[in-house]
């Protein structure tokens, strides 16, 4: 706004009038005097109008899906040392002069008569391909006091490979697993009239599977990204139970400029076919899901929006169409440091024999796999990163689940050493948190915690589901030669479904449990190392499943060699 003088005239007009009068006076004096006069006018600075640049920095990537926090401690023995899955291949530039090794072998032995062997082989750095093999064996013939034979063994053979092209990666793998357990959850002295041998209570799983996938690796903003994959596995046991699964998936993702409200939009479409063939000693059945998920996401300043739908057609003896919403909003409150989000999602999945047996290997061979429908899950939380050293997430969610599986002891078996599966509708409220600290190769820290509250439709309790779980893991490396690790894992009490003499349901409480593990590894040279792991240092004989105590204090020591 132009300034005004005390007479109400604009400031610029007063300035011009003053200059004009001054010039007139000087001219009149100049007529009487012969002199040169220099006139200096007042400076009136101006600033051109500012124009806002409507551009915001943004990162490209997929919507981050919060994983569900779950803890599963092996009931046969306690071996909770965290071993990360093989990460996705990331090419690194060749390091000249570095003596890389393509093979590594580890072998050890522990109490409870526990031999351990593992072999790794991997191709050296290459911009063209990556190949690898992993072989593993671990077993134990140790006994748990008063209980039946608790021996176990785990064997793995795994081969994988990737071929890199200019704009695509072709990958595949084949995996074989053989796991042996025993239904040791009873005390033979309490049943003197029952004589069961080691083979009578053995449950042996064999798994063979493979996968093949092709995905694009375009980096341009307007690239047409796509992926296609085919997975297959065959699972069997020594009780004539079989499960086959054929899983096909394909997806596309492309950036468009359909609307003027935001600069651009990302459209994605996923197709999935998941089919199962099941057979056991009592019956056989087939079931499958065909799924289509259209998705649209966009950014608007510090906001990110994601909307879509999960359209799934499930079929077995009957068929049904399921439509679930997909929506999420993210607010980048502090760029790359603090993001708040909220969303809703849902999906239907198959509770397969593979998933059930991995969670509880002591299930009956004739349990029936079925669908579990996560009708909707509301979630909200915070996530972020601090200086690329600390990353964290915290989330609260409320989920409506139809036909959720729970493990219950088979009361038809007087020994109570096998488990059946029953399904119930549940409303689950959860709070989960996760913090990771990674200071290069020197120090790592992981803290997890979760709380679950179950509201059941029919059952009295969420059988064998803890309402609280937490874990802390820390690893420190000294002078690149000595590494120490520590883990503390806790779980709240759980309940087993039993019956009294009047056939009334009894919710038998299984006490909360805590576990402490330590690990040490010393690098003797570039090629040799020695390790020693201590598990269940507190020497607890707690139960994961009713009638199934874990092994008490145990240790495993050995050496590693690279060549």
C-alpha cells in the first residue's frame, strides 16, 4: 500500500511535488547566477512480484505396509537366535584388491546331543548373474525329564539364482526341507498301559518347492514397471497327508497425469491366483482364490494418498465374491524423519496346512485348512528415520476377522499330545512397536513389543494366543574380530482349552515366559572363526503349547571357515 502524508496525499505524489518546486526555485536563481547545479532525485526502490514454485521434493517407492508382529518360539528346544532371511539381491560395485570368498562352512555341537552343520556357496560379484546354494542340518536326540522322546531334526537344501538384463531381472529358486518332530507332550509313566515307540509318535514333514519370477528394473519416472511370478510347493507327511499349492501373480505399475489436482498419479494392478490341492487319510478337497487389486496413489505437497480395492473370488464346495477396501493416507510431518499414517484394508486368505504346521508342528495330520477373512482392519501409526541410524514404527489397529484359526488339544486323544484347529470370529485390537538402531558394522539394536486384545464370538479365550510379547536384541562388534550378541524374549500367559469330568470347558492358564540368550563369535583370521551360543540361560522349562515344555539351558559351539 502507498504511504500517505499527514495531508492525505500519497507519499510518491508529495515527493514529486517537492522535486518540481525545488527545480523551479533553482531555475529562477540560475537566471541571476551563472553556475552549474546537479539535481539528485530521491531513490524509490521497488521489488517485482514473487511467484511460488509449485514443486515439492518427493521420494518414489511403494506404500510401506506395516508387518504384523508375531513371535513363535520353537517348543521342542529353544533356539531363538535371529537369522535374517536372504536379502533381495543388490548389486555392489566390484572391489578390486579385496580377497572375496565364495564358500563358507559352519559346524558345531551342543548339549542334548545336538550336531549342527551349514554350508554356503555363492558366486562372486558380478553385473550379470548371482548364484547360490545353502545346505543345513541340525538335530537333537536329547530328552526332557519325565516326557516322551523329544528328538527332532531339520534338514534344508536350497539353491537360487538371478540373471540381470538391461531392464529386467530373471530369478528362481528350488528348496527342499525335511523336518522331524515327535508328539512328546505326555508323560509315559502316567499311562502305564500305553506303550508307544519312538516311531509311533514321530511326525515327519517333507517339503519341496520352487519359484520363478521376472521383474522390470526401470528407474525412469515414467517407466512401465511390471512383474510376473509362479510358485509351487508339495508338502507331505508320514500319515498320508498331502498339500500342493500353485500360486501365480502378476502386477503392473505406471505413472500417469490424469488429473490436474496433483502433478501425477501412479496406477497399479495386481492379479493373483492361489490354488490348493489337499488330501489326507479321511478326505480330499481343493480350494482356491482369484484376486484382483486395482490401486491408485498420488502425492499432494506433504500428503500421500492411496486408494484401491481387493476383489477376491474364493471357491471350494461353494463360491463367494469378497470385496475389501484399500485406503491409506500418509502425512510427512518432518520429511524423512516423521510420517503419520492411517488406513483401512482387508483380504481373505487360506489357512493352509503349510502355515498351520509351521506355527504348530504338533497338529493332527487330518486338520482341515480353511479360509480366514480379515474383513477390515483400521490402523494408524507413526514411522520414521533419524540420520539413517534409527528407524521406528508404532501402530494401533482394530481388525474384524472371520474364521480365525486357534489350536486346541485333541481331547479325543487321552494323551492330549496332539492339536486340532477350530475357527472363530474375532475382533482384535493391537498395538505394536518396533525400533531398529544400526551403527554400521559396529552396533545393532532391535526392540519389539506388541499387545493384543481378543473379543471372541463363541470361544471363551483366544486359545494359545498371548496378549503381550516383547523382544530385545543387541549385537556389538569389537575391533572387527569379536562379536557379542544378546536377546531377551518375553510372552504373556496363554490359555489351553480343556474339559473337566462334567465336560465343562476349563481355560487352563499357561504361565508367562521369559528367555535370555547370548552369542559370541571370534574371528581368528580372515578365513577362520569360532562361535559359542547359550540359549535359555535362565534355565526355564516353560510351555509354548500345553504339555510341551522346551529344553532348558542349552549351548552350541563350533567353527566357521571361508574358502
